[in-house]
């Protein structure tokens, strides 16, 4: 508030906002018109991220600090839990004392993943050089469970069905699968259902295809994105029919998509928030 000029005020505030400066709040505080704001931002060399709360701005130094914090937090996580694949994205920077919009963390992780510094595996994130592996009885049971999940493909058997097929205790089987999910080799979609990453990615691709197919004619697709800027909402029935996985499993999968912010429910429809390639960068092969 000591600066009468908007540009000077912006430059003074930005270094003090490691979690991002809200464009909407800045414009409201300075009583800027839309044209004044556009002119101000067009001349500034800043990083921006579109979040649910609006566009967030970062200096190059603050953005680089976020990247370094993500890598440092992952390194510390791997030291504490070397057997785990890594934490979910939304837990990455909890220990860093930063309050960040979810979309900001996603943008940082996506950039680091494109550069090959980290990987998304299952529902977790890990440094590219980190290789967790199951051992002992868990590894032995996993070798028996994996073929059943592979055979089920888009409709994997429930935990109870897996246990019955192997003549194993259901609680023991569920506990092993929960630990396997920490390695990124399976993903827990619901209490009683675990997916291999590749079939789950295929289901995500179907959801994305439906959204793109229903988008208004001529809807623009941003550079590097797989979905148009304006995509159609997708009904549960449309996704059920496209995937062929049945009503109950459709609901489980769609609720999982909502939890990981791949989709967002809007009434009876689901909107795709992120491209499949960002949520699941590539089909994951068989674990070791």
C-alpha cells in the first residue's frame, strides 16, 4: 500500500508470496479494471497457474523454490519410507509449511515429470531414481494376485473374489494389496477394489474421449493439452456404456476420478479437469 503505482506494488508483493499471488485479490485491492490488469500482466515476466480460486502468479525465484521444495520433500520421504513408492500429490508439501492451491502443486509436479526428475506411479509421486520393491511374503502373494488382476483388465475382481480364487484369507489379501498400493503397482479405487495402473489409465482415456467428443464444435485445444479448453460433461451412463464395466463399478471408478481431481462432478455430469497424460503419464508396465 506504500506504492501508488500498480506495477511497483505488484513487484513488491510477489517476493512475499511464495505460494502464489492471487490476481483476483490484487486487482480488487488496487481497484483495477480488466484492461488495466491485462496491460499490467502482459508486461510482467511471471509464471502463472490457473487454480480454482483464480490465477496465481509467481516470480521465477519463487517458482524455482517450489520445484526445489518438491524434490527435497520427496527425497526426505524416500529416506523415511524407502519401501514406499512415494506420497500422493496433495500430501507432497505438507511438511514445507506452504499453503498451496492444488493446481499449483499439480503444475510443479507435471513440469518436473516432463523433465524426467520425478514420476507419477499409481496414486503416488516418486523421484525418478527411487525403485521400491516388495519382498518376502508380500512379494510371493503379489505374484499370485497379479495374474487375476491382469485377467480382469477393466473389471478386476474384488478383494473377496481374489481371496476366494486363491483360497487366502480376505483380510490378509486386502492388507497385502494396500501395501502394494504404496509401491505404485496397484491403485485402490474403492474399499474392495484394486486396479493395475494401465487399465485405470485406459478408463481415464475413455472418459477423456467422451468429453472431447461432446465438446462444442470448434472448441480450442490449448498447446500441449489433450482436451479442449471447453469440454462436454459426461454422464455416468455414457461412461458405463463406453467402458462396459457395469453400473456399480462405474460409480466406484468415477468417485475415484473425482477424488484425484481428474474429474469434477457437476450435477449429473462429470467434467474432465486434467488430461490423461498428466494424471497417468504413460502406461505402467508389470512391476518387478
